[in-house]
C-alpha cells in the first residue's frame, strides 16, 4: 500500500464494488423519469407494437453511470485483468449480500418492531418486499453485469489498438455502448422472458428504452471521464501514469 498506483487501484476498486452493491440493493425500486424531472405528464408512445406508458427505470441507474466510468478508468490504467478481478469480486459480494439479506428475512421480527403503531405499517412485509428480489431478477442482473463487463473490457482494448493513447472518449464511450447493449437485453431476457413474466415483444421494447437511456448517459458522462483522467494523472505524475497506461494496453 506504499505505492500510489496500488492505493489508486484499491480506491477505484472499492468505489466500483460499493456502487455495484448499492445498484443491486436499490434496484427493486422502479421510478418514473418524467415525474422525477417534474414534467407535467408521462410520455405515451409505442415501440415494436407495444404501448408504453412513461419511461420507467430501476433506481439502480443512479449507480450504474458511476460503474461505467470506473470500469473505463480501471481499464485505462490497470487493463483487462484489473477489470475482470474487480467484476468477479463484485459479483461474488452481491451473491453474499443477498444470502445475508435472505437470512435477515428469515429471522422472526420482534413484536414491538413488526408493526408501526403510528401508521399501522407492516414493517416485516415492507422489509421483505423491498429487499426480497426474486431469484430470476437476481440471476438476470448478475449475469448481465458479468457479461456486460467482459464485453466492455474486450471492446475497450479492441478500440485501443486502433486509437492508441488518443481518443479516450471513443474507446470509453464506444465500449460502454457495446457492453450496455448486451447488458440491457440479457437482464430482461433472464429476469422476465425466461421466467414467463413478459412476452418477447415486451422485453425487446423495454430493453430498447433502457439502452437508449444508458447510451445517452454514456455520452453525457464523457466530460467526467476526462476530469477523472486528469486528476489521476496529477496524482500519479505524468511519467508514472503513462507507464501504467502503456502496461495496461500491452497486457490487454
């Protein structure tokens, strides 16, 4: 931990894993984008013959943009192996977290806690509904995350062979657009189509809306990527930063 590059890796890695865990835990909440932005009405439109009422997204989208940026930064400085290690670590910790959550759900509630005396709210039921995501959703989300991350790291280094050290935005945004195309479809197919909860046209329509949102975010986050890149270069020093990037590209 005496090396600046080691401290940087664990700082980025810790932030990356924390955001993945948070995204999974808060992902059970579905929110209206229009109402959250204070718009007077939800959009009504049709896609692939499927009527859609409003743009409704999982609350996990608050965290995933940060994960996108972290993935690209770790890719740039620590290469394919760094991203893979942290991705599998995050997936393992998500599994562990849900095992602990289901363990907490199994525990019998204390009598004074089970019901809120002021509102009559069934706290035990509320806890189970908020944290007790279905196995199909957990499986789909984890599979999509891992497939998306492995796709991202492959696309990133493929683009880097053609861009060299230039055009950070192209390899970062391009790899994110490719990986999120995969992610958006995998999670819905496993969680809703294979479980029989949605038809194929419904899954395709919702996946396209989700992908459009994630793609727009990837483009909007480009300045943040350059800010992070500049801050890291100043922290490491130009010579050390360039050496790390060169090693990451060579091993990628």
